C-alpha cells in the first residue's frame, strides 16, 4: 500500500508547478484561458491531495465545486469557496474548448483567482501536515 502522506505531497507538488506557471504568465501580462486553466488545475490537484490524505478514493473529475463540497466534510469552512469553485470549474469546462476564440480575462479577475487559490492552498497545507 502506498504512503498516503507521500501521495498527498506529490499532488501538492504538481499543484505548485501549475500555480507557479500561472503566476509567471500573470507577471508577463497574460490573462488568457491558459492561465485560468492553470489556476483550475492547481486548485483541483490541491483539493484531490487533501481529500486523498483523509481517505477519499480518487475520482476522475474536474468539478471544483464537487471537490470543495467533498472537502467540507473534513473542513466545513471550505463552504466559503463554493462560488469561487463554480467560476474555476468554468475555466476548465466551458472556457477551454471551442467553439469560439480563447477567452481573455481581466487582470482583476485573474489576480483575485490567484489570491483565492493561494488562500485555499495555505489552508489545505496546514490541515494535512
């Protein structure tokens, strides 16, 4: 059986790579669907790592709202992120695929998403140590 803590850390490490990429793009002035997708992926991976730490069986899903709802079983305060979860899920599902051109997001929206993602990552890290 694999070490739950080690697997959790692997999920967190991959999430960090995603958020670092998003921050670099943001710093360079990019606000496209690519940066939004990286934000979504970071949140998804952090939540999956968190849930796996508590014994959740991995599911193939990109629905952040579903993952946040599951995470509230272990951390009820995560309910405050449900609206954010809906928006970030749209980054992956609705905004990532055609038809239509890639979406440009405002600097304000991307900045807020990065800040909220950072808060989630910090709260999850504290819980799983």
